[in-house]
């Protein structure tokens, strides 16, 4: 089986640098898929885009080097799988969600933290306004493909474009992801917004 080559740090930096009108870019999102490359590239990208929000998705807990990225994002998106793995390492805690947010803050006290929780919706923490939950409506699961990406896109759109709070942006993201899982494909998911 052929291995797909990922971007190198320099290729990623060069790709961003080649974009015209860098001043118009207000948000850059990374999947935490190539941590070793991102660890080197993000500081350089932040220098090019000091005005932009940087977010990272922390999805697969067993990915080598992923935890090294915790200090970098302005917004960290954690998958429920990531959280459950973290919780398995700290099984005796009486309030694991609170401690998860506190331990994440130790790495990056300025970041907003978003934890997706599937059918439970999502949890959020924001340094300026505390933490909370955005529950979801109960729906029949039809197709979960792309629900996580829909969630992140909804949050970025609400927070970055509409300037909604972290709480409101999480609620929008949960609503969109809920619509997505209740139907096949993506047609109409965004229409009512």
C-alpha cells in the first residue's frame, strides 16, 4: 500500500505565504493530523497572520505528538474519543469534565475549548465567560459522515463571521451537526441559518 505523503513544514508555510491578500484571512483551522509538521509551521503562520484566529482539532488521542500542539490554538476542538481516552487515564476523578478543561488550560490558558459529545451535544469553555453545555435535540441517526466537520465549520462561521460568543457559536454548531446526522448527505443543512 502506498503511503500518502503529507505536507512538510516548509511546504505548508509556503502554501499560506502564497495566498494573496493575507490580511483578509481571519481564521485558519488545522486538523491535528500531522503534529510534527504543525508544531514547526504554526508559529511561522502566526507571524504571517497575527490577526487571524488559529484552531486545531484534537481528534485521535493516539496520534504521536498531538499533545505538543496544545499551546498553539486560540480555539481547540476536542473529539469525544479524545476526551474518553483522557478520562481513562484519570478514572478516579469525580468531575472529569471540569478537570479536563482545567488541565487543558494549563497548556494554553487563553484558548477557548470545545468538546463534542455526540448525542449529548457539546461542552465549551471560554476564558472570558466560563463554561457550559449545548445540548442537542434527540433525532434518529441517519448519516453521521461529516458531522464533526459540519460542527467545526458551523462554530468557525458563527464565531468568526457572525462574531457570536463561544456559547452561541457552540449552540449553532450543535444545531448544524444535529441536522447533518438526521439526514443523508449535506443538502439543506445550512439553509435555515
